[in-house]
C-alpha cells in the first residue's frame, strides 16, 4: 500500500461556461444595423432615382423619335404641293407611282400621246421601263400647283386602268381635261389622303382610307377621320405640345417642322424635326 503522500491526485475541472448574446447586445446590433441601412439608403437613393428617371426619358425619346421618323418617311412620298397643316394635324396625298408621259407622237406618227387640247383624249403611253402598277380607286395627277387643286380634284382624274406593269394609262376625263400640261411631262398616281393628328387627349394617330375633302379634316371624332378604314396609334403619351408647321421656302422646296412633346410619370421629352418637302410638280 502506497503512502498517502504518494497517492495520485485527481484534478476536477469545472465545465466551461458558454455564453450567447445578451438582450442588450441584440438590441444594440439591431439599432446599429438600422442606422447603417438608413445611411446607405440615403446615399444610394439618388443614383437609383436618377437611373429610373434616365430610363423613362430614354423610353420617351425612343417613342417620340420613332413617331417623327415614320411621319418624315411618309411625307417624303407626298404629292408635291399636297402637304397641309392645321395646329396638331398634318395631311398629304401619298404618291404610289409616277413617271413621264408621251407628250408627242414618234417620228413615224405612232404612239399614244397625251393631247390636252382634246376634250376626249383619255389615255397616254407611259415612258417608264416595265410600266407602272396601279389599283382601282387611285387617281392620276398632272402638274399639281396648290393644295387646293390637289384636294378639289382640279389637277387629278380618276384612273380607269388597273394592274401591274401598265404601259398605257387610261383615265376618266370627267367633262374637262387637265388644266395644265407638265413642262417636264411628269405624272403621279395617288391614293387616298393620309393624316397624322394629335387628338388633344394624349394620342397621336395615323388615319388613311378616307375620301378627299376640300377643307382639311382635323376632328378625329367626326367623319371622315372617324370613318377612316385605317386608324393606327403611334403613341398615347403626347403632352401639351404637338404641332406641325409648313413654310414654302422656294418654288421647289418647302420646310415642314414637326414638334412633339411626350410625358410620362413626371418626365417630359420634346423633339423637333424639320423635313424638306419637294414642291416641284
């Protein structure tokens, strides 16, 4: 038996105490997190708002540019001296075909030429390679000088020809011959009028497929615009400014100015576009 002083000693270790967050620490962390979140929000709010505003302005710019480009593209094919404007309304007669007509017989006396001195001559030979394509209901125009002549029908006659590759055009004289011959022997074939109208209710629309009127139609809720066969919405974000103006620059050219303001969610964009329009008949 070992002496008492030689007996192994037992060491008793108390278990380690595990600690978590106290309620005070949790409250402090939550408070600090809230303060940091508020500070971060203050700094990033302005960039986020600016980005959203910029995105809206970009969308408005794209919408306005698309509408103005479409108008400009179509006006380039307008019958000379047929463009007319009234505030937020623009109207013109689109040309679908054109060329030169035979104004005199060939050297051997053959050829169907246009004789405006004859009250019964109602056809002429088309001097266009491959002929022209015309459809029923279109009108023949020769030497249109004013919008009044264009819309009253003084410079146009109803075509009686229709088809593709037509080399001889026929038309209804209608009691009187064309008032003027074209010095360059030019003719145009036109369809029904086209109008772009801002209706005052935030919409810009394109109208076509309606009868010509002596006075320019501007009321979208009344005939002929209300009964047009085609009514296309270009944009419904039109603001307080939508206008068309036209100035005769010279005997050969006119200047059409388009001004369009679009508005959405407090953001506004105004675009202005100028288009040179041929007035040489």
